[in-house]
C-alpha cells in the first residue's frame, strides 16, 4: 500500500488497497484503478480534479473512502523536530491499519496549513469495535411499541417529522464480535458503522498511538493530545457531513447537520420537541443525554413557573388588603413613629413612613401564598428528579446504554494515566498488568489538591466579608446624603431609594463582579489540581472536576444570599448595646433589616446575581462566538464549493473542548440552586429560568451546529455526578426555604400577632406591636447623630424616645430592654414551623420517590426480553455454525484418509476456535 498526495512528497504517501503501484509524475497522467477497484482515478491527477471539482466533501479524492478524522499542521521554526514526530506518528497510524491522505498547503485557503485526512477501513473498524464492545444490530425489534396516547393530536403542532425524530430503525443489539460477522445485520460494510462510531474508534487509536521509533521506548511520547499541546499538530477533529444551511450534493452523505439546523437549532423552533435520536446519532450519547436532561428540566420548569406566577399574582391582587403597609404609609401612624438611627454618627433619626415603598414591594413576595409555594417547590423538585430517572432509564434502553459502564469502565482509562503512571500491577479481574498510582503519591497529590481547594474557598469567604464590610461602611454615607434635607439636590431620588436599597443594590453588583473574576481564575485552578491527581478513567476525571467546581461555585454564588437570608439583621443588638462586625473600634455596626423584614433585600440579591449570571452567560455563549465566526461564516457562504473545502470550513470553527459540556451542566445546576434554595424569596425565579432555558436550548443547539467543530462522539448513560449534586441541592432546598420563611420572612411574627395578640383578630396595630421603645437619653454619645445630621423636624425636647425592630420591654420596666414573652412565643412558632414544614415536605418527598419506580415497568420488560432473545439467538447461531462445520468436515473426510489423525485434530481445533 502507498500513500499519495497532490504533491510528490515522500512523507505524504498513502496506502491504497487493491491498487497497482504508481508514481505521481507526468508519466502517470490518465493512469487509474481498474474496474474491480471501483474505477476511480488515483488522487492527485488532473482527470480526478476535473471529475471532482467539489472540495466540499467528506470523502477522499477517490470519492469512495470516507474521511473519519482530520489533522492539521503548519511548518514553523521548529519544523524538523515536529516533522520527525509527524513522520513517526503517521507511520504508526499506518501500521495500525489507518489510511492517510494529505492536502498540501498550496491547496489550502491560507497557503500555510496542511491537512491530513484519515480513513479507517473495515478491518480496523471491526477490530476496535470488538475491543470497545460497541453494540450493533443483529435483529429487527419485534416488541410492539406502546399504544397511541389519547388526544395525541393536541401535541401535533409541537412534533417534528418522523424521519427526524427516528432517523434509524429499531433493532435488537449485541456487542460486536469480529469472529461472528454473519451474526449481525451487515448490509453494507461501508455504512454499517455510523460516522459518530467511526470517529470515536479513530480517536481511540489517535489517543494511544505512539510517535517514537521502535528502538526508542519513550512511553510518554504517545497520543494526539500531546502532539497538539507541543504544536506538532494544530488541530484534530472529525468532519461535519455538510454545510449547515444546505444539503450535501453527494447523495451518500446523510446531511444530518442540515436537518439538525433546520428542525432544532433555529430559535423559531423553540416550541418544537427536540430530535434527541438524531442528536445522539450525530453527536453521540453524551451530548444527547445533556440535551435530553436540559429539555426535561425546562419542561418541568413550566409547572414551577406557573405556580410561582400565581403566587406573585396573589401578592399583587392582595395589594390593597395589606394592612401592615397601609399603617406604615399612613401619616398618622407611620408618619408619627420616630425610628432610632441605623448607624453611628452619620445616621439621623428617621420616620417609619420613609419605608412605605419598600413595604409595598416586600408584600409582593412576602405573603401567605409564599408558604404554599415553598412547600410546592419542595415537592416539585422531588417529582423532577424521580421522573428524570424514569426518562433516563428509557433513554438508556433505547440508546443501548444499559450495561455500558460495567463493560466500558476498564476501557476508559485515560491516556494521561497510562503515560504518567509507570508502576504496573496485576489486575485481579482481567489478569493483565495495568498501570497504577502508588498510595504515597496519591496521598501527597490529594493533600496538595485539598489545600488548594481550601485556600480558594477561604479566598471567597474573605471576599464576602469584604463585601459585608463595604455594606456596613457605605450605609452611613448613603444615609447621610439621602436624609430629608431641602438643600440636597437628590431629594427626589432619596425619596424613591432608601439607604438600605442603595446599599443592597451596589453591594450585589460588586459581589457579582467579584464572583465573575474568581470564576475566571478558579476554573483554571480546578483543572490544574484535577490533572495533578491523575484520575484513572475519564468518568473519574469528570466526577472529581465536577465536585471541585461545584463546591467552589456553591460558595461563590450562594454565600452572599446566605448572608442576607440568615445573618443580616439577626445579630444587631439594641440601641444601648449594639454589636459590631469586628469590634467597636471598627465602627462597622451590624446591619438592620427594614421593619418589613429582610426578604425584599434577599429578593434584590437573588435577582441581580441570578439575572446577571444568565445575561452574561447568554452574551458569552451567543454574541462572542457569533462575532468570532462572522468572517468565517461569510467566507463559507460566499466562496464556491470547489475552493473552500469541508476540512477548511471545519478548521475555521471553534474547537469543542473535552470540558465544553461540563460548563453547560455547571451553568444549569447553579441555576437549579437559585430556583430551589432561595425560591421562597422570589417566586418568579422559575419563570426567569424557564425563559432563559428556552433560549439556552436553541443557543446551545445553534453553537453545536454552526459554531463548533464536530465533537468526537462519546458515550454516557447518565448525567454522572450532577445527579448526586441535584439530590443534595434538593434536600438542602427544603431546609433553606423553611428557614427563610421562619427567620427572613415576616410571616411567622404576623401570624403569631394575628392569632395570639390581636384583640380584633386583624392585623391592625401589628406595626406598633412589632417595634420596641428606647429612651433617647440613654443612647451613648458614640451612637448619637452628629450635630447638623438630624432632620429639621427633629426636636429633642419633644421627642424623647425612638423605636427599633425587636421585642423588648420599654424603659422604666423592671426588666427593661430584655426580651418579652412575645419574642419567645415567636421563636417557638418559628422552630415549630421549620420542623413541621421539613417533616411534611420530606415525608411527601420520600413517599413520592417510593411510589414512582426509577425504571418504568415497560422498559424492564423490554430489557429482559432483549437479553432473552440475545441468548436464544446466540445459542441457535452457535448450533447452526457447529452443524455447518461438522458437515463440512464430513465432506472433506474422504480426501484426508492418508492422514486421518492430523485431519481429525485439525478439524476439532478449528471447530473449538470458532466456538470460542
């Protein structure tokens, strides 16, 4: 076999099977393969160029052999070393059975890039399909499908054409066995393995192929990843099958990319179902399972969004019945209540009526409907996770992933692990020597990794403390410039924005910026420390990276919300005995909540961080790739097909990294945390998430279809470690929402007042009841406002007391300034509410989880039926083969009478080997 290119270069020859040896010179003009070799001319000839002017193809120049993978490289200053590496690497690829064809740089659009096209012949595909235990069809599926659902016509507008939803027939499948070729349904060897399986097999070879000479055993010199990292090759990727905006001209090309773009990647298809089977067929199971999960999550969000909108609507409709806000806004009630200063020196006395607007805003989210919505979300998250398990089990069966992890675990060893772990030991299961990491090295790496993670988590906590210090420091400044003074030009703004709101908004924005900066650095640190640990398998690598990244993201995104929800306003003290952040010398007095509670501030924090993250994420995912690839898209649409080749078009696209899907999951799981952990403070969060996810599905589809090179197909039977993270977040969300309703919301104190302390069984008088009194004369000079800071209406001779939010005895009482019995009643009610809500929700959660089996009964029956049929067909197949071999041996027996013993032993050996 020889390797041929368009240029006469020794290192760019390619092997052609069943072809006579030929030279790429002028004397070969018109010479080609004979009719038995499909009648195609040798590549590189003028006749071939005339016959196949279209370079937008996924086939070699002979138009027969499919391009399964493409490597690109350029000549540079360090050319000799890299050229030697490429020569050895390509020679080893040929020894592995791959066929190569090179495109010279003079034929490329930039006149400097070489493209090495790789084709895997049947023999290679069959060998590695056997090694990787790839499941292939052996019989049509005869199990009847479920009957049509009543009123199915109602869903017809949301459905896609049948050939898009089910691009291939349903078969019974079995792991491929090279020794039993005739057992499988092989109609055409060229199309038996789909392109996604072909590129997966080729990448498996590329990742393990060495680039050292036989006499030099440099075991670390192995794999295409290392060659790309040292610049020997610039890229390695499988090809898209066509341009995304039109079908391929070659009838043998599937044009699946065009179908995906037309029916899936356009935003106008947002109301349509996703073609999951086509996604899986084109991109592989791992990407398919991501879009299946994202679509299911979005479907379930619809129900949460509807309930959240109903809860918010109840708050709007009960707006006029909010007696508490009416009392705050009433000049005769809230306008006569003088509140104690909120900070030392710079803050003055203020009237309760100044918080009128924030009290109305708080009622929209802090009302009776919020309690029921929090309980509903606790049950919703359980239904979501349980129904997803069922959907996932169905996909596992339909996509032949039921036994995948058990069979593939050993085969997923990372090349990096094989290279870096030089120690060998016997595997008790396979009885083969395998690399391993010594315990001492593993412990040292784990300690370094753990210390690094702790350092970065401590850095996040330090940043949060800094933001809290900012809140305490600037509150006095905002209070000073927003006080009721006719000389201030911002009097109008000050009447609309309270110091608390201004502090909360600015602190949330600063916190969001810090979050994004820390994310940028920690992503790289997490990858570095995960590489340092040298995980053995790809699954182990992803799980370790997932846990590290989510641990960081959890602290990074949610810590500020936890502070506002559970710490702000809880450790304030009272006017005569305030508590400070560090000490009294710091002058950073702990923040107080509005008289209406801290829930509105938690809502503000949640909206800014959640909406800001989604906005930045969508800009980063959609606009930036669009701007980067704008020129390449124009070039691809306007250049003729015979000038802009398929491999050049894909080379100009963005590379889809191994961790590309990891970031998509991370973004959605962080969003899941926002809509579950703190949803009691913002019932509209699921609605925002729903709108975002509808856009997210189409943006991700558009990126995969138009902006990214085709990823290497890989298998996955589930969403991996993300499933456990979702379960933990779901359980934690019940606890957080119970505490938010008890301690952050003002719901429990209002209920205690309504049923235990109100003489009229109404909310009248609640505001006066919830505020304690303090004698102004007892306030220390350190906390009293400076001269000139007091408002014009303040008269010290008339106003002798001020109010503050707490339940303490008034001055002059024998237990003055100690907690009243109402405080302890409210605390007991809060604890009882937490216990009751948690137990109710957890009992319902576990009952629902018990009632809904993880695997549908229909799927269980199909799995058992398929396993039974596989065993039956394999048994019948072996019996028939044995019969044929025995009959053949009897026919040939008269011809071997001279050597009966030899013939007999030979025949037995052949039969046994065939049976094995």
